[in-house]
C-alpha cells in the first residue's frame, strides 16, 4: 500500500511510527469538523487513538469476516440436516430433501404380480395364448383378467 494515498500531502514521507501520533486531520477525508466530532464522541485526537478504539476494531473484524463468509446460518443449518440425513441412510444413493421428513419402511410392501401389473397385460396374455394354444400367464386356476 502506498501510504501517500491515505494521508494528506503535508504528512507524506513520515514513517508509520510518526503517523500514529499525528492528528486525525492527517488522514485523507478527515477535516477539522470530522476530527472535532470524533474527539467529542470518542475522546480521540490522534490516528493511533482512533485505531485502538474497540468499536473500530470490531467494525473492521466484522467487515473482514463478511468478505470470507461462505454460508448464512440458514444454509449452514440445512447443510447440517443434510449431513445427518446422509449418515442415517445406507446406501446413500438416493438424493435426500432437506425440507421433507425422512420415512423409514420397516416392512416391505407385498409384491405385485408383474404379469398383471402392466397396461397391456390382458392383450399380451390373449396374444400369447393364441400363439401357444394355452395360457402362459398365471396358474391354471387363475386366468388373466379373472378376479
């Protein structure tokens, strides 16, 4: 950083140790009125005193951290919920929704007879029966299309 860009011309060439004890008006952008207001509000008259104010340090820290912050608290909470949900699944092949509840299936549902669980199952059965000469689907006592 070129220090001459942040201090007024009459303070160019001074070392940092010298600038710490210079009046606030040495900083570009602080005139006599602003320096008086800072003195009245915080009791500071030099650059060093201004820099050592806790309120200034806190403001600088907040501004620095905002620049590197990657997630809001809500996003971090969702990320934690997602991590916890993935830990509870095996295998973790299906995507998990953070907004939806997790439902566990304790007992597998009854299997559906695949030969009858098709939109054209009756037509396919009739075609196969015609081609072979007898029913190829189901058992002898349960013909396709019967209840």
